[in-house]
């Protein structure tokens, strides 16, 4: 016989049983998310500067991979900053 999941009877019971869902709920509110998205932004900006960037050196953001990475990390960090809890 197939057992259907029951509704949680206590307010915090669902988060304890969720397993991976509880991890993602904590991760989405943590500063680890900020660091992860900042690293992804730095990697994306470095890739853009390397493959597409300015070859003459006159473009301030894409003329150097390091500057583009720093800018991408800052933008990623701001975009990934956790929102305030309500």
C-alpha cells in the first residue's frame, strides 16, 4: 500500500523532515549564496573579457581580465545578497 505524506502538525516539523529542501532554504538566506554568486559573476566576467573583451586596451572594464573579474564579483555579490527576513 502506498503511504501518502501527511501534513505537518507542528510549525517547524516540515523543515526538519524536508532534508535537501531545508538545506536550500537555509542556503538561500545565507551569505554563502552571496559568495557563490559573486564567484559565478567573477567567472562570467573573466570569460567575457577573455573571449569577447576589448583588444585595444581602451575599454576600462574589459581590457583586463582582473578588472572584469573584480567588477563581476561585486555585481554578483550585490545581486546575491540575501533579502531581509520578514
